[in-house]
C-alpha cells in the first residue's frame, strides 16, 4: 500500500474534533496530496470526517514540489506566495497560526522592470515607494495610482466574493452570479491593457502592471480588465518567500494535516475504487474519470483496500450507504 504517514492518527484534539462533537461523520478518501488535496483534507477533518489522502508520488505537494540534485534545490512549480491570508485562514480554521508552521519572508521591493531604452521601474508594497516610482515615470500620476488601487480593490473583493471562493460546476452559472453592472465594474468587456489605460498614460507602467497576465499565461491585450486584480493583489498583500521555498509551505500544511489526524499514504497511486456492497458484481469505478490522468499501477494495490468509501468527485457521489475508513 505505500507509506502511511500519520504521527497522530487517533488523537484529534480540541477544535478539530469539536466541530462534529467528537463523532466521526464517516470516511473520506482524497486522491492526490497536492495543495488542493491537503487543504480539502484539513477542512473535511475539521468537519468531523476520517480522512485518508492517497498520493502517487513519494511525497506530497503535487505541482508545488522540489527537485534536489547536485546540492541544488529547484522548485517544480510556484516559487513565491502572493496571498498569505488564504493559508492563514486555513490554519485559523484549525485554531492554529500559520506563522507557527511556516516562516514567511517578505520580498520587497518585489519585481523590477528594465526596458532596452534604459527605463527602469520598481514595484513595491510600500505605497510611498510605489508612488515615487510612478511619479518618476509619469509625473503627476500620484492621484491616478491611488484611483487605480481603489478601483482594483473593488474588483478584487468582488472577484473573491462572487467568483474565486464560490464552487460551481457549471461555468455559465458561475459567471451568472454577476449582474451586468458588476461585470462592467469588473472590466470584463475591456482588455487588461485598456483597463490600465484608464489610469496610466505611460506605456511603461501599463506594460509593468500588464505583465502580471503571465500568471495566467495570457497577454494583457487579450485578458479581461478584471485581471488588474493580479498586480493589485501583489501590491496590497505583498510578495512572500516561505522559508525553505514553497515546499516549506507544503511541509507546514502537511504537518497540520497530520496533527489533526489526517492519514496520508504516499507512493500510493489509486488505480480504481470499488464499492463493497457491489463488489460481488464487480462494480468498480475506475479513477480516470475523476482525475483525468493515465493510470498504470497494479490494481492489487488499492482495489482490496478501499471499500465502502466516500468518493470525492466533482458531483460528490458516494459509493456506499455506510462509508467507513479504508482498511
Ligand atoms: C511552474 C509552475 C508555476 C506555478 N506558479 C503558480 C503561481 O505562481 N501561483 C499559483 O497560484 N499557482 C501556480 N502554479 C499552479 C499550482 O502549482 C497548482 O495550481 C497547484 O499546486 C495545484 O494543486 P492541486 O492539489 O490542485 O493539484 P496537483 O498539485 O496537481 O496535485 C495533484 C496530486 O494528485 C496526485 N495524483 C494524481 N493521480 C493520482 C492517483 N491516481 N493516485 C494518487 N495520487 C494521484 C499527483 O501525484 C499530485 O500530487 C504553478 C504551477 C507550475 C507547474
């Protein structure tokens, strides 16, 4: 079955068990120990479920991982952190402080820009520094910088409240949460570059702030204006380097999950899931439809071990009336 990691499987303390009055609400298995799987595992554990995470790789982290070679450590995914509050909230939900698990180092001034004509521009979460950099490139831009920040803050709040934090399987229903006037406010009808053009004349400032479209692999001339929330988010909440790189953050989250009693199985690729009530009829669900990934592990690894399980899928189907912890 691979390696079970759990330092504290049966001792869920205080708040974690408190939400369900100390009683288990059933078992949940999560396929994949990336940031998503770990965070979902923590929330489900806090909601009173017995949670087991199965991770195909030797260690958790998924795309947020590291490769160590010849004395060097390379990030395989993200390197820096933008919205620490997302992770602070995760730890707060468990009655913990992120800072007790992960040391975040501010990266400020953050991104520096340099053009072939010698123009330079430096971004910073320090408002005075930001204002003086903008003034240097576009004299008189101070009030426009402040209007940009105010406008982007409204977009940021609206996007998080109505889109980012809302789960919806249907994209039309998802975007339908916005009224036409909210869509206009968000700048969905304009490009990011023209949205920035409402505030800045200087092509340098527009290019610098527009370059954040690369976070989405997109161009500021094609992405909607809504994405002025990307530079805004970095200016407002800062740019952070977890000590130990982004994997330091993963390790902190893994530690929290283990403390809460989440069972983590590494080197455990899930091949298929089967339901005990229907096992005799060989009613098994292959995992491909759920995780869209080519699976090549021997079936014997997981098939006999996962029974009566609650399967986390997009539609939250469950495979038995009486879910229990995987054996
Ligand atoms: C180069 C790069 C830069 C990035 N930069 C940023 C950034 O700046 N900001 C940002 O927000 N995001 C960034 N991302 C994206 C971010 O890393 C991912 O969105 C996030 O890590 C995804 O987490 P996840 O848990 O949803 O999925 P994943 O990390 O993909 O985790 C899925 C896990 O499931 C496991 N798995 C799959 N199939 C099975 C199976 N059958 N059985 C068991 N386990 C299985 C996989 O091994 C994997 O560990 C970047 C990604 C890359 C690659």
